[in-house]
C-alpha cells in the first residue's frame, strides 16, 4: 500500500484500505488513513464523510477532529459548528480526567481561532495550555507563529526559543516544526 501511495496511486491504496477495513472493522487507523488519502486526492467531501464515520465509532478521536479541521480550513467552510463540537470534547475530556486529550483539543480550539483571525483568543488558549503543562513545546511554537503573524518579533523569537528548548531531539516531526518556525521567524521581521 505504501508503494501505491508513493506512486500516487491513491485510488488503489484506498481500495486496499477498504479491504482492510472489511477484515478489521474495529481498527480505527485504516479509516483515518483512508480519510487522509481522500484529502491528498483532492476529495474533501469523501474525507469529511470518513472523519465523521470515525467519530461515530469514537466520538473523542482527536485525529478525526484534526482531520475535520483540515477539511474545514481547506474548503473555506465556516468553523463555528466545528468549534462548538471541539469545545464540547474539551469539556467532556476534562470531566473524565483525560488531560492529554483535553490539551490536544484545546490546541485545535486555538487553531480555529487563528484560522478565524481571532489571535487574541488563540493566545489566551495557548496560555491556558502553558499554565497547565509548561513542558509541552507545542503552544510555544504556536504562540511564536501567532506573534510572527502579528509582527511582534521579540515575542515571537522568545516563543520559538522556548519551543526549541523543549522539543525532543528525536521527535518525528521536529524538522517539519523547525522548518515552519524558521519561515515564521522571517515573517515577523
């Protein structure tokens, strides 16, 4: 399947995933991958359907909500309804004591606020995350990006510096994050 994806044979890869889903209907990674492949194949409506189906099986699947956010952003759809759903997920996760999931959902809330241009509220959400989990590098990276967008270079630089001090050397996306941090550092100049 990986070869088909690399060869851009997305339709065939989706067919393989359909067979795997039939064989292992309880496995949630296959429909998630299928949804992402639909996005890669410029099929946002099919991706949306897959993410929603995944949420029927697991109503608090962080990655499925992240996928919905991606679809919403890429199709320029209003974010209000998705924001309400994610805020509800935050509330339920906090009630259940699922601190990590609540934090992941809060990052999505802040991301929606950034997409909507509400930088002030996004920064407040990132601050809440930092206060609760100061060793999480993600809100520092995100705040750095927001400050760069606001052309507040000194604050952006401080956030990027803090992010770099916290991100694990072996993090699988470290280079990806670093590339984006460098781009936004130049934006803030």
